[in-house]
C-alpha cells in the first residue's frame, strides 16, 4: 500500500511540472493565473496522499479542504484584479 501511495505522489508531482512551466513562462497573465489555479488544485491532492502515507488522514484532509477554498477565492480575486487592470489600461 505504501508503494502505491508513493507512486501516486510521484506521479502527481510529475503532473505539476507543466503547470510550473506555464506559470513561469506563460505568454499572458491569464495563462499564469490558470497555471497557479492548477497547482493550487494539485497541492491539496498531494496533502491527502501524504496524509494517507502517514496514517493521519484527519489532519491532512482538513488542511487540504482549507487550501481548496483558499485556492478558489484567490483565483477569483486575482482574475478579477487582472480583468480590472486590462479594462482600465
């Protein structure tokens, strides 16, 4: 079971590489916002997998839910801020 969870964590980390690349080299600010949103979705998944590895699902699931909500609101706030700057300028 530990090997499966470790492999799932490694695969999830590998799937984050394109998001990191897009966040660094995105041609537009909207690409960067979408990449940050994708990473913000993958990080709580990693937390849940780590919680399963350490047999502390209760603590890690609570942190993951908080990060999911924070990711949602921060993405909406950043997108709104960027939209307003584009409209003004």
